[in-house]
């Protein structure tokens, strides 16, 4: 018999169990938190450009809605499966509680490679998915947003399909839309901006200087690009960057603005002038002060955690570190700003967008930025205080603060 591989979701429950032990929660409460309220699986037949029909599979999972409607992105990637969507939606419940925004956790996705689809195929796939999840989502039910490989345009198609089905213009049903249809200022850079605010607090607490700090980044999308720019502006040196296709290295630093232009033109960081080629995994173990995993889950593992050279890890990706690797990093004194805190800026500005949609009144860039900074700073210090008091790693500390809030809400509703 072949050895049973543990699922990502089962693995992802470990920090919850650690937090539950600290909070002295009973096993039945842990069981509720380890279960999803609702999961929808849909099949989407799409007429491809060659005239053939291809059937895609999509999901939408709502993990826990005790603190508010489900909230979280939609991912388009070949790795999307039920196990991944379950993990991602549960992480959203934790993340939304860490930053104290009034949402539960949700996530969706379609198993596909959007890079192989024409724009027409992408639109038909998106509209088909939107029609199938329309009755499952809603302003006060479940509010999607982008995630890996999904864009403001895709949000617009989903909104349009939803409005047609419901017969009403309800922009708060989805966030990270274009500004012209009710998007929020600052949403496009929010994940990077939030990670930057959390990093500023961490380096103060750890007494690290960002000026001259060597930064290594895995993943160069929506989250990492603005973060690289903010750190570069403060005088940090971006020494390595990789994306899903290639990696580049320069010990003297890479200009992130020029690299973004190069990537926009060529669709890859590959061949950026003045750099040496590295692999997509190399940024994890290269010599640096700050490591930013900003790609997919399960990147820092038992295999490479002991080779991480950074003093500070800022998790812009969801779930980049496995529980075993987490322990190795903690034992080696590496300080981790966990995903559920580090990348929460995105969903926080999604929340601001939803609030503005409900009011029909829109804020300036400065207002959004100032509010985001306040949320991130408070969340960082809540988690950091728990880290100091409970003498645990930062991830366990984040789960302790989040799980406490979710359990209070479930108890106030009489669900437990
Ligand atoms: N996909 C992002 C995340 O993982 C944003 C979710 C949202 O804005 O709802 O946090």
C-alpha cells in the first residue's frame, strides 16, 4: 500500500491546534473550526476558440461566517483543487480576524491555466463560473475578490454576470474592481502596502535597518511588485527576484521599477539586463536579510528551511511555509511575519471598497492609506504582544488572536 500523503488542509490545521491548546479550547470547538460551513463545486462547459467544448471545474468554499459574510479571492491556476480551496478559505477566516475586519473566510478557484486561454475563452469561462456561483455569493453572504492570476477585468465580468442574474447593481458583491465601477483607490497596491507597513513595525521591534538590507523575493506579481518598490525607496537592496518562469540575481541590487517594465514587456523576469540567472526556488535560500515568499503555498519546507539565511521572512504568499519548516525557522531564530498578517492589506482594502460601495461615497488615496496603516499597525502589535506574552512563534500568536475572536463570535451567536 502506498504511503498516505497528508493533505494541505490537514497540515494547515496544525497552527489552529497549537492556538487551541493555548486558549484551552475543547475538542468539539476545534472540530467546528476545522470544518467548512459550505462548499460548492461547479462544472463549467466553455466553447473554446477552436469550436470544441472543454469542461472546467470550479469551487467556492465558505469556511466560517460567525464574524461576518465569507470573504476571499478567486484563483485561476492548474493547482486549484478542493484541498487547496479548503485551506485558502480557512486561512481567510483567520486573516480577517487577525486584522479585525468583519468577515468570515471564503475562497474560490477554477482549475485552469489562464496563460493558455485567449481573452475570449477567459471571459466565457469567468462568466460561466459567475453564473454558477451567483446564488451562493452576495454583499452580505460571500464577497469574492482576486487571487493568483485573476484581475480587475475578471472581477468586472463576474459583477456584470451577477447584476444580470439579480437584476440590480450591487457593487459590494465583489471587490478589487476597476475604479470606474466602484473600485477603491489603493486596492491594486494594497497587499504590498500592507506587507510594507507590517515590515516597518517588525524591523523597529527587531532593530534591523531597512537601509541597505538585502531582500530576496520569490514571486513577482501583484503583491511583490509594490512591496519591492517601497523597500527600494527606503534604500533596501533587492538582490534576487524570481517568478513562475525564471529568476534573476544581482548582489548590488536590482531596480524594481525597471524590472516591472521588463516583466510587463516580456511576461517574465528572465534576461533582465545586468543580472545572473537563478532558479525560481533560489531566492528562498540565497544570502539575504529579508526573504519575501510571494508566490504559492509550500515553498519553505523540511528540505530547505535550514538553508534560509534571512533574519526576517515576510509571507506575502498564502501558506508558503509548512508547519515543520516553521518550527525549524523558529528554532533558528528567524522572525516570520505570517501570511495571515503580512498579506492582510489586500483584503483590508477590499473591506474599505465594500464599505465605500455600501455608502456610495468614495475616499481619497490618502484616506485609504492612512486607514490601512492603522489597521496593519494595530494587528501587528496585537500579534506581537501575544508572541511576547505566550512565548510562541508569530504564526501561533496570530492564530491565538484570531481564533479568540472567531470563538467569541460563535459563542455570542450561540453556535457553540
Ligand atoms: N486574495 C487575497 C487574499 O488572499 C485578497 C482577498 C480579498 O480581497 O478578499 O487575501
